[in-house]
C-alpha cells in the first residue's frame, strides 16, 4: 500500500474524521451506528442500489412495466434496500453531532435524501395512480388501478332483500401467480433460461378470500397471461366436447407459411362447422358406437349418388341414393327416413339452397324423418353427420364418392376435414380433397392433438395443413397464444378460480372482467374477476365529462404536436365547472390531479370508429409529493453548501489505496 | 501518446475535408434551394428537405448515379447535390425506376433479392414486395388474435425496406414535398366542402394525401364537425399536385372559375415555376412569383389558425423569409464540422505552447481558437433554436454538440482558475471528439431538425431539466479525458497520479455530480407535472440515477482514504461507462423491440463500436492501475 504524503484536494481529509474514527473508545451501540453510517457502507449501498436498479430495467424490458413494479420496485426487499440507505444516512449524520459549519452542507444533503426517501415511504402503497378513460360526452368516475380484484357474492335461496346477501372483495397481485420470475430467478436466467408458462398451473393453490359464515373459500389454481382476447375452451371435469382447429397454408413462392383462421368448434345443436377459403371443417358428436365404426371404416366403393347410413337403436341401415328417382324412403320399423331432394352444387340464394352450375360440387340431401305423429326435416351434406336433432332421432351419415374417390383428374380445389367425437372420448378424423378423394384417417385420444395435411401433396401447388386439439369435456377458458417470451408478447389475463365449499369445489376460468354464477344447492354464488377500480365520486367527490378533445398537429403533418381535453368537472354537491387538461398542464381537483396521458379512437356501437377520440387521463394523488420536492431542494442546496463551506486548507493526505 | 492521438485526429480531419468531385445530373437553377416547402411537419428550405428525402431513400447524400464495378459490385460513381437529384427524379421518374437508388443495407436481403451492392432500382424490388406482403399479412393476423408482438430483425428489415420503397415512390412522384395549405380559412373550407365531394367520389386513381384527408373530413355527420375535422387535418397540396403533374380535380375546379383567386394564382405560378426549372422561362421571376403566392396563402392559413387559437407555441407557424435564409445558411455552413476542427486546432496549439518557456502567444492563439470553436458552436445551436423555436437538446446529435460546447467552456474556466494548460488541451480534445462523433453518426440520430413529441414541447422544462442533465455530461467527459491523460502521464513517469491533476478531476466530478443530481431531481418534478409521478423507474431515470450514484462512490471513499489521486483518475475514466449507458445505452442498446428508436445493421455496428471502445477503455485502465501498483 503506497504512502503518499502530499497535498490532497479539498475537502482536506484532516478536517474529516471518519465515523469509525469517531467511534473509537465509545460504547458498542455507538460503534454499531458508526459502522452503519460509515463511508464504505454508504459506497457499498450505492453500488448495490445501482446494480439492482440497472438489472431491474432489464427485468422491465423483458416482462413489462407492471410486472417490474409488482415484483421488483414494490417488493419488500427493494424497500428494505432503501430503508438500509436511510438508516445509513441517519447514522452518518447522527454520529457527527454536534455539527460544525463545514458539515452543514453534508447534513443538509443527507437530510434531503432522508426526506426524499420518507416522501416515497409516506406515499407508499396508498398512492393513487390509475387511468381514467373518458369517451366524449359521457360522465366518467371509475379509475382503473394497477391491480386485480376478485369478489364473491352469495345469494341465499329466495332472499329478496340485499341484507341476506353476503359479499367480499379483495385486491390481488397476479404477477407472481402468472409465473413471472422472481428477481433472484431472473438474475440466474442468463445461465439457466427461464421459460414463462402461457398458463401457469399453481403447485399450491393461492388463497384469495374466504367467507367463513358461508363456508366458502376462493383460491386461484392457475393464471394465463398470454391468452386470446376472445374466450376459448379449457379441459374440465364436465362440459361440452370441443375441438380447436388451426389452419396453415403455404403457396408456391411464399417463404412464410401463412396462418389461416382457426377457432373452437363445439358440438352443440347447430354442429360445428368452419369454412376457410377452400377448406371446410365439420365437427359433430355421435352417441352410438356403431355410427363411429361406420365413419372410421368407410366402404371401399359407393354408388354414384352416394349412400345414406342411418343408425337406429344400435343397428346400421344403408340407403343407396339414386338422385334421378327421388323421393326415396328407408323404413325401419315405425321410423321412416325420406330423401326428398339432392342438390349437387348448392348455393344459398334468397334464403334457400339452390343448384348453381357455377358452384363447386358439394352434394347435400334434404331429409324428412317421420315416426308416428312426430316428424322433422333437415339438410345433411356429404361427409357431414346429421347434427344431433332435438329429441330421440337416429344419427345419420351421408357418404358420397366425391369425398371417397375424388372427382379425378385434378378437377376442383379444396377439401374437407371431417371430425367425429364419440362417447368413448376418442375423436375420429377423416380428410379428403375434391380432386383425389379420401386422404388421412386418424383417431385422437381425449386431450390429444393431431396435425396433418388436408389439401396438397405431391405435385400440388398449394398445401393446407390442419392442427387439432380435442377436448371431450370442456368449459370456457383461456386460449393460450403461441407466444415467444423473448419477444415480449403480452395479451389477456385469465385466472382459474376454485370455489371451495363443504361438499367439494367448483372450478371456473374467468377472463379479467368476467363473472361466473355457480349454483350450490339452493344458494347462488357469483364470482367476479376484474381490474381493481376506484370510484372518484366516492373517494374524491367529483366525476368528469369530456366535452371536447383537441389534437394539435404540425402543419400538413399526421403526427401529434399537442393534445388537450376540455372537460366538465361535476362535483358531488351538484356544482360544475369547465377546465382544460393538456400535456404538461394537469388539473388539480378534489385532492387528485388529472394528467393528459393518451387518447384512442372512439369505436361506435357498430364497431366502426366514430371519428371522435376517447381521452385517457392519469389520475394521481401523492401525499408524499411535498416531501419529495423538499428533499430534492435540500439535496441541491446541501451540495451547494458543501461547496461553499468547504475547508480551504490543504493538508497532508492520509494513506491511500490508489 | 498525445502526439499519436493528435495525429489520428489530424488524419480523420483530412478525410472529412476531402470532397469528392460532383457531376450534375440536371443542375437545378440557382435559388431553388431557398424555396420554402413543407416536409415532415415543418416548413424548410427546398435544399434541406431534398437532402432529408434523398437520405431516407438512398441512405446517403450527396447521392447520384450508381455504376457497376469490375466485379459487378455496385458503387456510387457520380454524386450531385440533393436538390439537383430530386429535380432530376421529378423530371424523369420512369428512367429512375430502373436506376439503383433505394438503399438496401441488409446483407441477408441483398443476397436473397440478388442485389449486387447496397442500392437497388425500384423496379428490381418486385420480389421483395411479395415477402413484404407476407410479413405484413402475418403481422395483421397476429394483431387480429390480440397478440402484440415485437418484430424480429429480419422482419424489421423488411418493414423498413417497405417504408423506403414507399418513400421512393413518393419522392419520384413529387409527393414527399408539400407546398401550400389547401383550405386555410372558413371560406375556402366551405368551398372545398361544397365542391369537392362529388369529384372525390368519382376519383379512382391513386390516392393523394390531401384528398384522403378531405375525404375523411367530409364523411363527418354534421357541417360543424366537417369544418373542425378539415381544420385539424390541415391538408396541404403536394409538389406533384401543384407543379409537376397538376391534379386534374384541382385543375377542373380552377377551370370552373369559382375557385378562390389565390388558388388560381398559386396553380399558375407553380406551373410556370416548374417550366422555368426545366429551362423554359426566367427562373428568378418564376421563383419570386411562386414564393409570393405560397406566402400569401400561408399568411391566410396562419391568420386562420391564430383566430382559432392554435397558432401559438403549440403549432409552429409559417416561417418568414429570414428564417428560411437562416436555415439554409446553417445547412450550408456545416458549423459543427468547423467547430470540431477549431477545437482540435486549439488543443494542438495549446499543447504545443504548454511547455515551460514556450512563448505566451501560442497559448493565447490556442485559447483564441477554442473561443472561436465555442462561438461557432453557440451560433450553430442558436440557429437550431431559432429554427425550431424550442430548446435544441432533444436528440443524440444535439446533446453531443451541446456537451462539446459546455466541455469547451468548462475547460477554459478551469484553465483560468487552476492555471493548468493541460485542462484546455484535454477539454478541447474532448469537445472536438464529441462534435466529431456528432457529425459522424448516421443522420437518424437527429442531425436533421425534426419534430418533437408533444411532452417535450415545453420550453421551460426543456431548458431546465434537459439542459441541466446534458450539461452534467460535460464535466464527466472532461474528467474522463483528464483521467486518461493523468493515468497515462503517471504510468509514463512511474509515479502515482499527481495531486494537482487529481484535484482538477475531482472538481469536474463535483460539478458533474451536482448538475446531474439537480437535473435528475428537476426531471422528477417535471415527470410529476407531466405524467403524475415523481419517479417511475423508467430506464432513462435509472440511467441518470446510476450516474449520480456511481460518481458519489469515490466522493465518499476519498474521505476514508480508500480512493486517492490515482483512484480518482481511474474512477473518472471507468465511471464514464455509466454516463455512456445513460446517454447512449438506454436509448440504443437496451431499447430493443417495442421501444426501439432506431435499428438496422448499422446500429449493430454502432453498438459493437461503442461496446468495443468501452471494453478497450476498461482493459487499458485496469492495465494502467496494475502497472502503477506494481511500479510503486
């Protein structure tokens, strides 16, 4: 260690006595305070805060502002870091008492720092910071807060009065539930990559709230953070069968495979059908295993106009269609199935189907079913099952050579994917193209997935592939998007909530903003999941109405140069006043402050932009504001005092490391 | 060491000064440069707008004709001023569609599209369009599913290429430049609303911006709304509409004789002007007539805006002739290139006269050169402030120039107070480096005077917060230069850093820390005023905080003797990495994906350069410290 005995720049270390120096010969408490308030401790804390803050910006870049706020900046350990800093400041100042004039600057700077930290602590978690969306001409008072909200409402049977209703609501932070990594885990991610799940199934359900008097507990069992905005389906203990269909297309010369539309098909009364360009996908469920067998093993050959296959009371009956001699009848005991009409190239015209020579061949049959004094009529297309008819009617399948052997010679484009779910939970898949006939056949087990080409193959210029996911029992749920976490995808938030009651539990997926009603015996329980909101009228005694939004632009330009909102402030006592909120000119009212933050086009009831703008305000109330301002002023003032009252002697320097 | 650095600087200066010979394509008439045109939301001289347009399309100015080299590789063979080039594009757009002019700097795309070099002819880019369409379709699909997805690098390159192809088509057609507001007052708006809709409905060929805006406006449900929407859209007529291929709709309206007289005069003057540009007629007279017609119309527009109460600070008005002349002069003079040359010369002269016994006139001459450089820089920044009417410290380019100015002033002041010429040498070298980097970086970093975001349009805060924070970088730059100098001298002499050198560095760190802390806290107050929160852990805020904290560390450790003279010098050098992070890194390295300002292969190169320089500096300083420890 070099010994330098030369003049050092001010403030001369001789004027300075370190905290540890001052603690020599003092009691253990003083020595502890001196150690906490020492310059090396301060330097260590400064370095630590710098490193943490720097790394946290990467957390924010990877997972977004709200996640970083929830899991880093508002976390207990982050607060502890600043409490440590505040403690070090207090100790450093305290051990120097009584202060001399050249220390006044030092004291003021550190007092300023302390005031600043106090300002943040004072505002704490109660600081109001939300968004207020103001469509033109509408009175608004609900602020969206950066937190989620879960509510439970229990309505006993026959309770007409609100008094009998039990309710409870809590604010919840869902980022850790959604599988966002902790800061410590994030630090390890360069060496041990972290893959954030699209749906995070919690190993231990997270308790949200309880209603002990009703014997109910609400827990979260899973959170989906990257789901499509429109509801999808999720596997469940009970519910309707559903198939998820996604179509991909590649055309020659195209480097990128194009994703065509997709969606969920459910086997409800209308059957599930999806038509995308040249590809039709049909989905139905059969009750009878005999029909499933007939579907899975189509005949090797068929008459020219196809064959109607009817399963009634567990027995298969076939009727070969002769389009030239209609109507035809199939009599099975007391049941009569009549084929009244066949249309080869159907097209919807004036609300009814008619034959159109310009259309592609896609034969359909008009059927009438009759038994005793009841009868019904329906259309069935080749390759499709007759959708389940209300009441006890047979299941039918219309097989046509078009979808079995094709039209030959490459005529016609497009194809069909026929999906049939069975009572055993297996999905039968058959594909066919108009030109070549039958393609792939497959069976997909419950919860399984299947991918294959429908249109295309050797020599074909175009290829359409289909991806299926099969859920024999499903309920509304989140539809996870194909996300790449490295690309910072964000989408809708869903939560799977389990309502625990004495007899068991009920699970439901809810999107943010969704609610579910669950019947428990004679009680009706409503679960509600949404963004946390604050009613400005209740909390601050006013609401606002956007009168006019003004967007200034540079001449001839399309970019915003300024924006401002003219609003009416409607006070709870009935008074009203006008005000203008613009960028850099907020509005102070009722203890809160409104800032012009953003705007978006207003969408009318018809789904089209109305040409007017919805103004978005940040509404904030920070009770620590003046502490922050005072602290800032003290820090700057103290730095100037440090300079002003610096010791002007130059004295020999102490031993230095460098 | 100093000699090596100075030699390197001199070498770079020589390279920059070397002008390549230019051959005119179609020389535009003298005087065309000063024609006021509207481009990117600001009325500016034709020559300035032309350069910005050529830069977007060709990525380089002056640009001109590209020729194939011996190996088929395309290289720029003829360079002409941007104004001449733009006029030639207008004169013969069909020929230019077959000439390489669209900048395609991405190697992967060059290979894929079989372009032998950096430039492609618009007609060669048909294949790219298929891919661009596919990428855009994919994006739309992702958006339709509710997924907000950031693009990968290849995708970004394609989207950027699509933007350039669009900009090229606009430039060749004469649509990039706007000349005159269509409907500046209530009477003219009424005329547009009554007369145009039937013609707009019949119109089927390529959409013009002004027509699209009018169409949007006339779709409003009530007359009042239409009026307001038209005023808000503020449609302007393009050079194509007015001069090159006058719009048939406008021409038809003028032919009815019911159009306002100033519109008729404008169209007539503009037609005559274009004929004069092509050599048919007296250019100065045609120019003066068009200029007068444009100003008459703009005066009506500005009066209308003022009457509506929006022509004030928020929306810039039409500039007077003197402002156009000032901008043109600023643009031609390239003051900051001269400024860094003067800084460099000042540093060389002071260094030459710094030894004991050197004549005093050398130091005085050096000081004079540095003062001259400061004067040029101040004048240049003053011109930018006059042109924008705002603070002129809003882009990386402007901050570099501003830091050069403050560094130069600080160096002179410290030289006067501490009587060490080395301070002036280091300060002037650092200032020269800042201004030179500013001039060398690609124009997308803000060399051209662009538009400001709404939140930045507050003179008060732009001066109070931004100027203070950026001014804080200057003492840190100076401390960095002094630190390097001190460490080098210490290593050379085989002793620790001298205390008087450390004292100067320490002063710089003190000044910088006070300014940085004050500026950051003022930023907190501004953020509280503008956004509703004092501190939001925004990366830029964190960057500033880290700078303060990093420099506070040696200020604390000095007291207990953990950091001495050598340590102060080393900290001034290494701590500068935090400044670079806050200044450059936050915006250009960390800001990937959704928050990216600029991207492209050149940006990666910049990052590699900055990263390499930082690494080299860190290694050098570490080696110097180890070396010093072992020698002592």
